[in-house]
C-alpha cells in the first residue's frame, strides 16, 4: 500500500513519521500497523512515548505488543519527567519504575533512543538530581 503521493516523496524520505500521544503505547497494534506500512514505503518511524505502559512481564499481552512494535520502530523519543522516583511520583502521580525499565529494555534491544526531559524552574532543574 502506498502511503503518500509521489509529490510528497522528498518530505518523507528526508524525515519520517512520528506517532505521539496521549500515550501511543495504548494503541500499540495501530502504531505497529502504521510503522509496517511506513517501512514498506521506505519511511523512517519514530515513537514519542513516556514509556508508562511498559511492563517487564514477558508473558503479558502488553509486553508482546511492545516487542512487536519495537521491531518496526527506528527511534524512540522517551519522555522522562523526573529521574528521582519520589519527585517523579510527586510530579505525575506515578512512580518511574516502568519508564526506567523501558529505557533499559530499549538499550538491550539496541533501539535508538532520544531522552527528552522538560526543564521546569524549581521543579525539574535541580543539578543534584
């Protein structure tokens, strides 16, 4: 299936497609299908995620879906709100255990990652953390 008209080929061949959110891991099957079509058409793929949906339970359906999605993902932009577990929980209401586990998983799988961290004065800018 051709995803784009020939007049747009230069745009996609010098860039790619980014699936972002909300949280795209909630739609892992859909993102995987888009990325499969992109690869069939020579288009690079990028997933912009917080990683919050990652699970280390290798027997789970969620882990299986993420595994399949990573097979067709060229780059992950991983949004880490705060590296300190308690500060992350204070900021977001959730701990960062699964997010950091996802970062380790991506490293083990050799999936290229760009860590994204928003600097908010007084909240996420402490040089000691």
